[in-house]
C-alpha cells in the first residue's frame, strides 16, 4: 500500500504542512500511519478524506461542521453540493459580466454615462417578478427574437452594428445633419437591412415587437432610446425607401429600429 508523508501531501494538494498538522490536532484528518521515527503517513483513503475537507471548505463551512458531515456524506454527494455551489457562483459572475458589458456599451454610445443610467441598469437587473419584453411573445417568437435582437449586455456582431448606427445618429443630430441627406440615406439603408435580418421578413412580428418597444424601458427591460433618435431613424428609413428604387429595398415599418434588448 502506497503512503505519503505530510510534505508530499502538502505539495500534491497545494496545502501547507501547518494546516495538515492542525487538522490532525483537531481530529479532522488524522494520518492512518506513523513510522518508527514518528513521521505521519497518509493513505489513499486519507487523501480522499482530505479532498472532501477541501471541497467542504470551499463551500465556506466551519471546520466544526465538517467533522459531522464527512462521515455522513459520500464523496459524490459532496461533489454534487460543490457543483451546485459553483453553478450559483457562475450565474452571479455571468450577471456581473453582462452588467459590466452593458455599462461599457452604454459608455460607447453616450459621451458621458449619467448616474441615472447606471441606476436604471441596476434596477432592471435586480427586479424580480416584473413583466419583461419576452413576456409579450409566444415561445417561438421569443426564441427568434432572443437570437436575433441586439443585446447591450453582449458584444456580438449584430449588437456592434446597431451600436455603430446609433453613434452615427447621435453625431448627425449633434451636428444638425438632416435625415434627408447622404448620411441619413446610408443610415436608413442599413437599418432596413438589419431589420430584415432581425425579423426574417415577418412583418406581423415586427409590428408586434414595435408595440412592445414603445412601452417604458422600466417595464420592458429594453435599452431606452430617445424619442428624438427614433424619429430621426423613421425619417432616415422613409428617405431611403423613397430614394431607392422599390425593387431593390423592401419596405419596413420605419419605427422598428433600433431594437435594443438590454436583458
């Protein structure tokens, strides 16, 4: 039977020798053998016991509680508990990543990020039981929209394209460039193209989403876009549709863009 010294166990498990001696003193993990010189020797069963202790310790359990659990729980039960704990931590981390990504994207869209915007994001992310935009759609519609809508908490290609357009719109409004201009025409064309991709030609779904989009952001969880910007987009799309030959651009509802999904 193979046996390991305290130093060898400490090195293998990345734990201090002092900690192993302390576990021995409090009867949490006593080595199964000692040689003639008094050296502690651990068996494979002891190492499994130590692994249980390390897992339970990662769950923030007090040492005195571990002593009772170690004999009652199997190794698999401890692993399942640890897995559930990690899943919970992962969910919290993913939420933090999404919120941080949202703030980064908001800063990219805005010249300055107001406290009201930050507070609104926090409120939306912590609300429970509130009705969200997804609640207005059937499962099939919801699946399509969640896959295709830009999401400010992500950094995918669709989101980047919408962000680029929103920045162009803000620049146009800031420098008083009208929608009925070359820049407005290009913005309108791009929105028409993106809208077609988003709704896959489903005009009914497009209109249904727009009705939800007009509701307050606090109610839907969608990224708030100013009425001024929406009206600018309306005019850009209308100008692009009127200027471009009907055969080359499909008409879309001018008020559908931009479709920002914050959650």
